[in-house]
């Protein structure tokens, strides 16, 4: 049995900019690879969309990709789910099944339908929020336990109230979309869950939300941060973390592989301390040339440069002029400290 896990695609990110197609192109590459690698099941671990209420153009592009699993079959057999599935929702189980959590970008007010729930009602996927779904293939049985995103201040209480338990004779995979200390998305919303709070007995724990993929142990359980398929934060950490998704093979033993995306736009992060002895604009331009010309790129790279120095050493007009000068070679962002 093979499971593909894709997370944080943020479809619709950077709408109406030079980057507006990147989220779709990256997600489509991930989906195509998951299918080409003969995945039996696809899990979307949250924040498939960037907005709670996507534009119709975003919906159209997203549905073109999300319907791909319906064109393929899988030998995996659906066994049971601890929530009642509507007849239309079961349609995805007759093809290549797709399971999804909603992320923080997709969360809606209580009582309102979120995007992932809408896709379930359209028969494209099965939405999990404090639910467990069971599958089997060639005698291997797997239980997917999923909790979608909740506000961080409630996460531990919600998780404890759900209290998921591993099932006997199943490979048990727990999927979340939260900050789980020490993996914190934003210090403005501190986590209430930590690795030590996660339960024993699961074979694998997967987490979305954090955009740089990583591996750790939660007590004795392998804990994987899936990572994102798109650069959104322009942080230094993202520049050194490849974009991709996970493939989980469940045969003699559990094997988890990270599959990098080949066609995503390169993100380059750099810092410059201005030297008052030379022209600051010339210094910055020379550094940009070094960054973007040292390798070839299939797409103009994103370049984020943090500038250290005195406020009057470089003007905003100079920075905008630099951006314009290299506009056909790179998409440049500056921040000043």
C-alpha cells in the first residue's frame, strides 16, 4: 500500500501578481507525481486553499487538479468510517480515494460550510475532523485518524476531548494541522500542543501547517512535518527547505520518502550589511547578480534581501529602481533593518 501526503498548497496565493500561477503549477506537479507513483490513497493535510472564500477563477483552476484522482482507480478497499458518509461523498472511494483536513486558511465560523466540506459534498474527497477512516489492501489494514485545524488556544483541549486511540491489527496514522511545539508557525499564536502531548501507540504522526518539512520523534513515534508545496513566508528557513510531499510505503515496514518538486520557482534569501565606503545601490546590485546568475533557473527566482544599515544609506526609490532593473530576471523583495 502506498499513500501520498500533500500539504499547504495555498491555491490562490499571490493572486494577480507574477506568482499567481505558482501554487497551481506546484500542486499539479505534486498530484501528477502522486498518481504516477501509483499511490493507493492521497491525503491533503490542510491549507489546500489560501483563502476561506476563493475567487471563482481559483475554484476553476483548483477543480481542474482536484478531479484528477477521479480519472484513476486504486486497489485499496474502503472498510469503514466513524462518521456517516453521504452517497455522493462515497464517490471518491470508487476511484483513487482522497482524504483531506481543513487548515487554518480554510476554517469558517461555526455552522458555516468550509471549502473542504463543500468538496466532500461534491464527491471529490472525504473530510476528516476528529474522525477515523479505515482501508485495506492485500491484507494490510490502515487507519487514518485526522483532526483538522482549530485555533491554537483550543488545540490541546480539542485533541484531548477527541482522544484518538490506535486500532488493533491496523497501521495507525495520525494526521494534524497545528503548531506543535517546538514546530511553531507564528509566535503571535503560541501552541498549546507539544510533541510530549501526542499519544503513544500510533505508527506514524503527520503534521501540516509548518511550511518547512522536518522529522522528529514524538516520544517513540516517528513525527513528520510534511512541509508546503509553495513559498509563502519568504523566511530564511524556507530558502533552505525543498518543496515537495511525502510518499508512505506500507509493506514489510513503514517507509517514508520525501519527493521534491522539480519545477517550482527557486527562492533565494540573503542579507546585506551596507558598507558606507562604496555606493550602496551598486553593492546591492552586484550582490543580486551573484545570486541570480550563479545557476540557471527555469523560472525567474524569488529573491528576498534583508538590508542592514542606516536608514539614510539607501532610499525606497533606489530599491524600487533595483527591482525594476532586474524585473525580467528575478522577482525581488526587500526588507530593511
